[in-house]
């Protein structure tokens, strides 16, 4: 899969590409990336990319012409022309409690999931190019969005600056407007890095152990993860949309605090049960909103009630 990033600060990304999982994925050719300097698509002496906002007000706005030219240099036509060759792109927004697209394509049902971390049905996947505008006004980026994006051949990330991007670029070219959270950054570069990192680590083969992305916060349901071979019960528990459980490593005792005894006894069933309880406990404490749409067993619900959970109904 390929990422293309359009920015006025191309150097911003060099450190990001040089570290950790992203570096390895690039080196092994599992993902590739191009960074386009928006100023290369200007035609005046000052390489002007911004202008004052119509209607007055603070700040500057990124002009539409260089952005359109940058996109067209990547072979990206306006949305209307692309939609003729690709199937329709966005699932309707309705039903997303947290603004999460359950799919980037029409045709994949999102009913009843309400933004829970679901995997995109292979039949519903559409490959091709998706153009994303990073913006605080966008739909919230979640693990479900990241999962939906891995099926794309190319993801183009447009980084705004100043007051943002001339809205006609969004209207004409962008398939998705994405916010990485309810705060305002000074530019879209950090947001683009966040999206690229979260998507890259889900690309098959990028994480050494595929299970690493199954057993983590916002992960898939336990019922969708196969048991260990040789009948050994797993000591982990798929989160099914909850937060991860806490992790411990050596030393067994640190500054007077011991690692939980249950993790040291080698009993996989007990460890698994303890970890599930911790997932529930942590989610209830830090993100009770996730419980409303998580995949919970009867035992989970009993544990939650014991922990003081009161459902909305
Ligand atoms: N005037 C805009 C508003 O109030 O919604 C804020 C513009 S912000 C200062 C400049 C750029 O930073 C945006 O165009 C966008 O690309 C990026 N940005 C800021 N916050 C973001 C967020 N939460 N998610 C994604 N991108 C963000």
C-alpha cells in the first residue's frame, strides 16, 4: 500500500519515517510513501500557497490551485470523475455514535455496530485511492477507520495549515475528512503521521507477530481469534472494543510493588480471566463509553456489575 502526503513542510516527516515499525515497513517494501511539497505546485516567484480568507477574519487559507495541481500530478482526478470508475465511497454517517466510519465503502453494513472496531468484510472492500483531508472538522479517526484503510492501494493525506484548506478542495477531491481528536493542532502533519502509523502497523506482515494487533486496545472480539494450536488455552483475551489489560515485565518487584501474582504462576486460564477483568476494570474507569458498544459476554456483564457498572437503560 502506498501513502502520499501533501504538505508545506516535507522535512517534517524524515524523523518519523526513520523509526520503529514505520521504518521497517518502508524498508521491507510493505508500504511505500511519497511526500509532495505543496510549494512545488505554485507558479509565482514567492511560491505562494496561501491567501486571505474571503469574508474577512483571522489568518490565511491554503489556496485551492496548488493543492489541485498536486493531486492531479498524482493522477487523482476530481471525485466525480473517480466515482465513475470506482464504486461509491463513503458509508452514510448515520448510526456512528463516535463518528467512526464502519467502512469506507458503501455496501458494508454498519447497522448495530455503532463505530465498534469491526473488520471490513472482504467482499465489501474497494481498493483504489482514497483522498483524506486532515481537519479538526472531520470524522473522528479510530482503529476501525485504520482497519478500513488497509484495504486501499493508495491513501493520499492532505495536511492543512493556518486556518485550513479552501473548502472546494474538500468538496471536489476528498473522500474523507478525518480528525485525530477534539483539539486543534497547528498543522495536519502530525495528524497525517498518526494516520500513517496506525494504518501501517495493521498491514499484514508489518508487525512481526500478527497477534500483536489482535490483542490490543480497540481490538477484535475474542470469538474472532482462533485458539492456540495443540489445545493450549490462550493466556490473552481479544478486547472486543475494550481497552487493553495492563502489562508487566521483570523485575517481579519494583520500588515495593510486585507484579500481579497470577501472571507469574503459568496458569493460562487464570491469567486470561484476570486479564479480561482488568480490561473491563480499565475500560469502566477510563472509557465507559466503549462499554455501550463492546462485545460483552454474560460473564463480562456480571463482572462489570460487580465493579459498579450501571448501564444507561
Ligand atoms: N480553522 C480550523 C478549525 O478551527 O477547524 C483549524 C485549522 S488548524 C490551525 C490547521 C490545520 O491543522 C488543519 O487544516 C488540519 O490540517 C490540521 N489539524 C488541526 N487539528 C487537527 C485535528 N484534530 N485532526 C486533524 N487535523 C488537524
